[in-house]
């Protein structure tokens, strides 16, 4: 069969290299994206990452002078749970279950959000977002929007946590975004780095396809934001 002949040819090339005749490379060294444009690689990564359904995203970025950290686990359903915050802006847990968003922040978080008058009352309690709150905030379709992955360029391959990755970059008015796409196994996004003056940061993606269990808070532990906003 053709496949067997190909393997035999590779073995002969390796044997020749052993006696110093020629070079030898394994199938693993082949570029899985050979002949593809950077935009097509990015779309392939977006599709694979969405199809995986569940994943984890961690990282940190700058908002003004503050460093904000995020740590989220996203379920296939679009439900998610995690933490965001840091510094003077406080820290909050975010939970999306059955398309309803809940937030549990410390006092500093609620003060930073403009709720200083009730910050001490609602701190460390789950607050249900208004009905207009978008349950799809963590949906894979929202996280990996291939329509925005245009006009990219491919640079020299790199590694992310020991995994070989294709490197794609995009420059947009002084803001550079670098996408790292797994070049081994499924072409998932592994890391996204944004550099420039406006909101720089680094996000890592992992645990693709691993189940994520998200449970809504007990009704007795929840306060309604619409009620809290009433005078």
C-alpha cells in the first residue's frame, strides 16, 4: 500500500542518515498547516476550540493601572464559573447557569462598580443580574469568533507549555495580538497575547473537552440586582 511504501522510504532515509549520507526527519516534524494561510489556520483553530465545547481560560491583563486576573471554566452548554479581579477593583466570582448570571463580589468590587452605598450589605452574597444580562457571556461561540480572525500573518513556530504551536499575529492600529495554535493533536488555541497601550494581557486555554459542572446558587443565597437598585 502507498502508506507502507511511504513509511519504508522514511526508514531508508533514516538509515542513510545514520551512516552520514543524508538528513532524516520524522512524520512528527511535518507542518500540519502546510499550504494554509494564517487566516485559514485561525479559522480551523476557532472551529476546533468551539467544537470541543468545554475548556478553561486563565490569565491576566491590564485595565488602566490595575492588573486583573481571570480564571474560568466553561461548560459545553455555555454555563461557566470562575473568578475575576484584583487590586483596588476587588475580586468577584461569576457564575452563569441556565442562561442566568450571578455575581458574588467583595466589598471593594461593589464599591468599584459604583455600589458603595450597599457594598457592605451585598458583599460576599450572590447577586442575580437583571433579566437583560446575557447568559451567553461564556459561550464558546462568543469566545472564539472566527469572523474577527482576519488579516493575520504567520510567524516562526513556538511552544506553549511544551506543546508545539503555530504563531499567528495581527497588528491593528498599534495593538498587536498573537495567537498560539496547537500544531500537535487538535488545533486548539493555546494562548492569546495582546500587547500595546490599550488593555494588554495574556490568556491561556486548556482542558478542552473536559466536563465542567456548574450549579446555580440556592435561592436563599441570592439577591436580585433589580430589587437592590430600587430607591
